[in-house]
């Protein structure tokens, strides 16, 4: 998450201590006196965390053994789950350092300093679609989907993933420019070959009980629906603004008085969902599409899950519904996840690492934002996440589509970006893993050079237009 200008040296040293506890593991903390070395800048920021070489051996197996499962199996796909290397980190932080509340207290102070120019980090490039065949309808895996989608299916569907994520990046740029113009700019047409666009706005401060000083209430474009023949597409962006980060951290169970969903769901996602879903449902009923594709990133991916399930269960006419999510945190509990997997045909893309490596300074986690929560998460009285003593167990959906640093054209760079040692104190690496990684991997399917795979400071990078690099220069650290 973000370490901004409000972070002081004491807070960051506390953060470093929490990370030390997580990566070392409970037993390793007792066995070793200096598992980490932390190097600080003169103003108190953590420059780098270095793993001691002693940790390159057995500690990794003690810590990671419960999470060791096969990465993929095309023969018996329902028996295997991708390995999420961020989970041991988060879970041990919870166990040994009461991480949940400490993490949120820290971020409550620093979130108001978070500012990224999404017009640079995202893109104004429209998706490549020379034959007009994208997006395709996904292969239907219901009612018993695999935990991990098979390689053949991923290969066939990857251009569609690209098409969806390119539109999401465009949504980020549009939303950023809209609010930077004080909501005076006209929302542009997303793509030329789709029509009957309808934009959906939300006011993120309307339903929160958090007093964010000096932040006005404002309408922000969160989603757009559009038609092409008898098909509808719904594109949902993720987090940009401070109050949206507030929604991300409201992970207690939503008060679903209207019984919209089975089981329990994330309060922050739910509050955004109900703010605009009624208008979307009316649009679907009015247009009567035969197929609806819902896609979103980060917070938007969680909302896409809710929309997909609600459309399947509530509409009088029954269109085919597909959901494609990128880097989305878990949405609901066991009951929600069980109904969702049997009802909604979905794909959930996530950039992952491999955990420990022979390099003692390496623990590649990948997109950590998309991996929590793992074990039951503790409640906290900060940011309305629930009372102390209560826990919230979220369940990861099926149909995972993981990809790794070695799948990129510059694997060494992405392996370094996915490294926990560096990702914790570096907002730039968090943004790269959570935003740029998805367009990099998906763009390889169609040969789009505006891929965000490379960085302007990267040694040996190809000579490309400046806007084609993953630009994280606006990140605070």
C-alpha cells in the first residue's frame, strides 16, 4: 500500500518490524536474532529491506508448507489451486504482530497523501481489434469450474482479457481527467464500434462515516455499459481516490438488509455496488441483451463479481453472463463463493510470484493487493472494519488465471518488482504489480507495443515512445 508524505520514521520502522515478523515466521523469530537488515534514508523512509542469508534454507518450507499446492493440472483441474505467495506474509503478520489493525492505522494516516497521475499510469490507447472479433464469449465452466483455468483455455481467451483490461485502463484515464476538470469535461465515447453508452456515477463519501477533512463530495464515473448488436459490455474501474481506498479497507460484512446476495459480502464493495446497480439493472432489462460481459479491476473486480451474480439471479429475461476480473480482492464468504462459482462463468486474473528462492534476498509475492485476505482477518475499530475480537473469513473464487514474472518479456525486471523485500516500502512497485502487470501480460497475445512491460529507467529496455512505459514517476515513493 501507500507510504506517502505523512509517514514518519517511527511509523515506517513499525512497518519494517511487521514485515520482519511475517517473513521470518513465528519459529524463525525465536531462532534468529537478525533475520533482516533495514536501511533507512535520512528522512526516515525505508530504503530497502534485506533478508539475512540464514533465511535462505529451511525457514521457507516451515512458513510456506501449508500453501504448497500444484500450480496447474489439466487432467484433474478441480483438485488444485494456484499458490498465493502473499498469503503466508499476510497470515503471519496477523499471527505475530496484530497486523490487521496496525496496517489500517498506518494507512489511515498516509492514504490522504496518495496521489498517482492515472493519466500516465493508465492509458488513452484504444484496444487493438482489427478483425472486430473481440471480446469473445468465454468457455462455460459451470457448474463445476476448475480452481485454475487450463492453459489451452487461457491461450484461447487471452486476447479477450487484453481487450477488457485495455478498456479498464482507458476508464482510469477518463475518470482522472473528469475530476481534474472539476467535473466539467464531457465523458468521451469509450470505443467506436460500441454504442448506447451509459455512464454510472458514485459519490464515495455519501455513505461513509469517516471524516476525511478537505475532501469534497463529488460524483465520479465508476462504470460504463454499452451495446454491440445483442451483446452488452460493462466496464468498471478500480481505486483512484482517497475515499475509494477507504472503501477498500471496509472489509467487515455488509448489512444486506434486502437479501441481494447469498452469504456475506465485503462492506466497502457492497456500498459502491448498491450506489449504481439499480440503474445498471434497469439498463439491462431495457436493452434485453443476449450476452453480458462484466469486467473490472481491483475494487471494480469485486464489484463485477457482485454484478455478475445479481444479473444471473434477478433478471426476468436471462442473458448469458460472463465476468472477467483483474487483481481483485476476495468478495464474500463461503456461501457467497459457493453460489457464485456454480452460477457465474468467470475468470480472475492475478499476477503472482513463487515465494522463496535460492536468492536469500528474494521472496516474490506478485500483486499483494489481490491476494488478501487469506486466513480469517481480524476486526478493527479503524475505518469501520468491525469490532475487535471478530474475524472475517473471505473465500477465493474458482477460475483463477495466474501469471508469473517469467511470462513477461523482461522476466528479471518483473521478478524484482514482485519481490517482497522491495515492494513493501515502494509505492512504485505496488502500482507496477497491481496495474501495469496486467496490460503487459495480456498485450502479448495481440502484439500491442503499448504494453507497459518496460520502465523508463530499465537497463536494456527497447526504444519505445515514453507513454508506452509503465510510468510510476508520480508515485510518492
